[in-house]
C-alpha cells in the first residue's frame, strides 16, 4: 500500500473540495493554537493545557459526518482519558480515524522511565489505540522506534508515523536523530508491511532527507 503524500496536522478543517474531488486525510489538532510554534512537540505533553479537552470541544462543534477524512489527535498517555467516553464523542462527530498525537514517546531518558513505571508510556498508548481499533476506528500510530512501531502494529493500527523527536539546536544532534530515523525505518520494513510516514517536526532540515527517502510520505504541520 503506497501513501506517498503529505499528511497535514491542522488546527481547523480543510477547505471543502471541489465537486468530484476527494478530500485527503488530515490530522485535527485544535490545541496547537494554544501553543507557540517553537517547542510545541514537547509543550503539548506538559500540563500547560488539556489537549484532550480541547480536542473533544472541537469535535463536539463539528457537524456530524462533516469531516470523514479527519484523523482525531488524542493524547493517549493521558491518565484521565476514558476511551469509552472518547469513542462516544468521536462517533457523534462522525470521526472514524484516530491517532496518538502528541506521543509521550518523544520523551526519553529518566523521565521516560518514570512515565513507563507509572503506566503512562508507550504501553499505555498501545493499549488505548488497541481499544480504538476494537471499537471500529481506523488508527494511525505514532512511534519513535522500530520496536514501538511493531508494538502498535500488533494492536491493529493500519499505518505508522515515525517521529524522530524534537529538533535539537545542535545540528550534530539533529543529524544523529536523522540517522536513527533512517535506521528505524529500515527495521520497520522487516517488522511490518504497514505504510510508514515520517514526521517532520519544526526545526529539521536536510538531516531528515535520507529518512524521508525511505518513508511512504511525510507528516508535517500545516
């Protein structure tokens, strides 16, 4: 399955397509309007705003069935997220697609171990996405490694997005992240036959070119 195109992360719906044209898939992340552009990948994970509450409010405001191609962005590591409630809100808005964005996986080191120990790491995201799959949703899974991607694939997601992590100010660290992303993409080709796009966070440049050449498309902010 080829998806050689960009998947846009937007704060508002796409313009209506012309008659006879189909609307592409896109990610609805309305909470981005409350964050500065610089550092928003990480800021979305901090308790500076309630990502899911803002998402649900935007979904409730959509006319039912008006955005069939929208992929709802949910913070799946949120300990207060009740999948049953989320499913009702999504269905009422006519949304049939979800994704784990922002993903807690971009936090690493000691902090990541702390989230994992509290049951709020990648396994929590995988469990929530698995519940969404079983509820009948088409799920796109964000991952930061081949191992995490394989975990999400086992939950039944239909597509993956490899996230290289936030862009560092040091170009050498960005280059290392790009190299790791390319390696993860190669590994994912052996672990799953799902389409895998590459997330292109703010601040990256040619460091991700090699990884993008291995991907099935790019995910970027609109």
